């Protein structure tokens, strides 16, 4: 009898009765161990090639392993009475036709008992199902879910919109009702005014609270969690696999830590060691071509993902045997109309290739993921934006470079990427190919800076209550706030950016207020170029540590183009023409025209998503608050930057319709339909109702792609 797990996992079939029976007999003795679970998952993977008369035995082993999601109602006849009774215990109380696996049920019982729990589990564990169970129970009036990215907010919103007894809030402009599900980033939690008392609090990707991860948003997340936990709502903290959690945090907030490696998919990891870049690339392309199932290719940066995707397409075109039928997707028409007819992403999509990165418009990213799920795209080149952004998975995961930006990935990042291979009920066994060495395993304990106060930033420290500051930090806090008026300290707290930078900015404006007032005073409209440039220069110099006149001039120019141009395509066209002129003389004369177009598109899309979409409005909000304080003290009129900042952030979209962008509708479509929405409609509910009832009229000028996305709202 074969009992070597490696040999068993290599078997393509168990069609011989004796072999299947003997292995099942062995598994019955190790069914509660990882070895037994791995064999069961492999059997499920080759289920159509398992001897029919042994399947009832395997079904009982599936039940004993706690793999209830893999059992179906028509399997009940193969199970004994006790097994059927146990199966009913694992059925969700609130989600129809859903059965929890063994470890999910343990957590669900703890939540039902009113406990606070932190869950560390693999990517394929099914943590999002626990969130749905909480919502579907309808026990709580106000639920807050903090997600790290807008992509995850949109994914969660899609799942939650079917719960019609709740008002789903995803941005700071939406108003709360009697029962709400708030799905927000940490930044939006702090910006949301008049948030009601939260009954149930969920933090996804909780590891990001750690001061050891060097995440630039760690302070904001710490402050948001600290503020919400002040009223002690029942809480659920979810994270990929970590080793432990701050004991001090668990004690203070009465949180139990549940760690498990329990998984319903297998993962095979293969190391590929090739030194030459060309050999590595060709090996990757050969492997991608040989796989029929969908594949993800991890790269360390957006530029590398896009470059590698185009090289793969060229590789396919160079071999006539590999060229498949052209794939037509609705997104292409939108690209032609709103970006450029020359953008190579169109050609990638037509070849079944997608590119996922955080610099693309959100609807483009979401649409590509939808096409990938539908099988229209077979290969997706990704960065950490996918790994940290959305819950998608594939049969194959290629880690082409073991870096994250310019730094080597650690074991935690590797495990998170690896977890994207395989999916419950679809790809029972995921294949991971790593081009390089697997990072060494390191102990990862989630520290919580606002509790432990060891790796705590000034920004978090000033937001703690007086009684929470530890003795060793009291002198530091005193030095931070020394000689700063309380009103100004409160402004610094709300801004949640570098305290030291804000203090320097304040002192500079205070010392030069007479000279600076003509430049920083805009009134309430769109500023002139000189005023915007000067304002942004102060913001970037003191708050970002960037003292580059050229960089600030570029940011100001693009900002004004964004609010003044009729469309993004116009901005891109102007950027292309500018680049052509700047390259028409000198040593750059021979630069390829296609490269100019691609670079211009990349720069504008990145600016709109990252700089116009968040960074610059945030900086303007900070400098506005400080200049208002200084000028008021001296009896000078103050300026309100919010109109310009809002127009920039929303790409000139009417604020009433901002939620449509958060719901995945392209800005182009929102602009087009804005004239069809009656001026008197102010509420989200009223606007959405009007769109639904008058869809044909409202959408008559939209292209097919835009109409599809609007209809999904």
C-alpha cells in the first residue's frame, strides 16, 4: 500500500478499486492532520478519475476532515446518519446554501457568542465569508469594515449590495441612515463626519497596523482603529498568516487570537534557477504558453508588469502556432474614445493578456479582473496592487522577480503572493513557480503601535488620550506640543500627516505671512498658476520633503489641466505633443513615437489616480488649515481650497454623483449623464432611483462599455 504523500500527490487517477481503497484506508488514520487533508484535496482534484465504488468512502473522509463546502446535498445518501447531522451543524444560519468548513465554524461560533477575535489564516481560508455571515445576521445596526484599498472597497461593496436592509456607505459624501455598512479606507474613516456609534468593527489586512511593515499609511490606520475601539464595539481582525499578535493589544481590548494554516487547496511550489535575464524570460513565456488554465505573473512594479506583458505578446506573435483568435472586449471602445487609439493595452487585451496595477483607472482594473474570471483573459501581469488589492486567484502563479519595488520580498509577502494560486471548488491544487530562492521564514508578530507605543509615530502619539500615553513617552509628547497653541495642535491631529513638517510649515507661514498672503489667498475658486505653484511648493517642501521646483511646476500644470480640460484624452494628447516637441531636437531625437505615446499615457493615468485623486487634495487640505489659522490670527482674509481640491479629486464630476465613481462607473460616463440628472436630486438613493427608472433616457449617449457598468449600479 502506498503511504508516501509525495507519491500519492503525483497520481493522476485512482481508477483501480484496490488502490483507491487502500489510500482511503490510510487517510482515515491521518484525516485530522495536514497530510490527510492534502491527500483528500488531491483526490477532489482528480475526482473524475476516482473509482466510482470508492467515492462514498472518500465523501465520508471529506466530511471527517471538515471540508463541508466540498459536499453537496446529493452526497447525503453516501454519508452516515451522524455525518449528516454534523453537516447540518456546519450550515450557515444566515447565508442560504452555504456550509462552513471546520475552522470557519469555530470562528463563527466565537463571533456569535459576542467575542472579539483576530484571525490569522491562509489566503484561501475564506475569511470574507465570515464578514458576510456577520452582515447577513442583521444583528448589528452599524457595521464598519476598514479595507486598505479602493479596489477592495469596491469588491466588498459588490458583495454587500444585496443586503437591502442596510445602507452601504463607501465615501465621505454619503449620509448614514438607521442601518449602515460603512466600507472605508482608514483615511475615509477619519474624514467621515458624524459617524454613528459602531456596533461591529472589522479590519481586513490587519497586519498593516504593524510598525515593522514600513507602510506609509500605518499612522492613519493606527489612529482610525484607536478611535473606533474607544467605544468598544465587537470586533473582527483579519490577516494573512502571521505568527502572533501583541499580547498587550489582546489584553486591553479582550481579543482572542485564532491562528490556523487550515486550507482547502493544495499548493505546489517549484523553484526555477536561471541567471541570464533572457533565459528567465523565455522560460516564463514557454511555461505560460503551455498552460491552458489562467495564470498570474507577479512583477515588482507597474512599469515592469507592462513591459513584460508586451514582450509576452511579441513572443506569441513571433510564433504563428501560438497566435489565437482576436479577443474583443467592450473596454477597447472606451480606450479609443477616452485614452488613445494607440495605447498598447488594447493589443494586450485582444491577445488575452491583462495588466493589473494601482496606477490605472479603477474601472479598467476591475474590468480586466472580470474578463480574467470569465476566461476572456488567460494571463494577468500583476504587482502588489493585486496581491493587496482584491481577492482573485488562478491555477498558476509565477513570481518572476522576488522583489517588491526595489527591495527583496520577505517570507510574509511571498506567502501572500503564493496564496493566490488555487481556488476552492475550482482549482484544488495551485502551482507556484518562483524564479529565484524562496525567502527564509521569519517570525512575524503584529505589533500595535497605538497600544505598545514602542514603534509609535508622532502623529499617532498626539492622537492618544492623556491617560493612554505611557510614562516613557510623556516627555516626548510634551516636546512635540511645546509652545504650540491647543487649537493648532487639534488641527495637526486632524491632518494626520507629519507633525514635524506641519510645525515647520506653520512657522514659515507665521514668519512670512505678509509676503505669502497674496500667493496663498485664492478666494474660493480655481487658482492661477503662480498661486498654485507657490502653494504646492510649500506643501511638498515641508510635508513631503521634496524641494524641486521642476516637479512642483509639473504637478501644478497637470492639476490645472485636469480641472480645465474637457476630457482625459485631451490631456494625454497635449502631453504627447509636448513630449514630441521636447524630443525633436538634441540627443533624444531618435526616440520611438510609440514610446512617447506610452510614456505620456502612463504619466497622465498615474497622475490622475495617485496625485490628483488623493495626494494633492490631501496636501491642499493641510496647508489650507494652517494658512487659515495664521491669517485669522493676524486679521487677514483666508482662502478655502476645498472647491478646487474637490474638482481635482473628482475630475470635475458633480459632487452629487461622486458615489457613481466609487461604484465603478467611469468618470467619462458620469460626466455624460450629469446633465440628465435633475438638479433638485441630492440624495444618493434619489439619484440611483432616478437612473434606474429612466435608464434608457439617462444612458442614451453612453457607449456600450459605460452602459454596462452603469447598469450594474
